[in-house]
C-alpha cells in the first residue's frame, strides 16, 4: 500500500521534474484552478495526477 504523502508533490518539485520555471508552474496551477491536496505552512502540495495537467498547460 502506498503512503498518501509519497503521492504529493510541491510546485517547486513539479517545476524541476518538468524542466520549467517555478513561475510557469504556479501560473498553470492558477489558470487550471487546481486546489492543493495538502498545505504545510505556506507550501502547497498537489497529487501526482496534477503533474500531467500542468505539463500539458505549460507545454513541457
């Protein structure tokens, strides 16, 4: 069984994974209206399935 926390990823890590800037990822998240799955302080974490949506949006 997978741990739910391993399925979460921060926008910064999404940017690194896709090879684009943090700003592009944050803009895509806002445009797509994605809600974070979890928050820790000011940092938001998204489910891994959001990566594909963001990738399509930024054209990476």
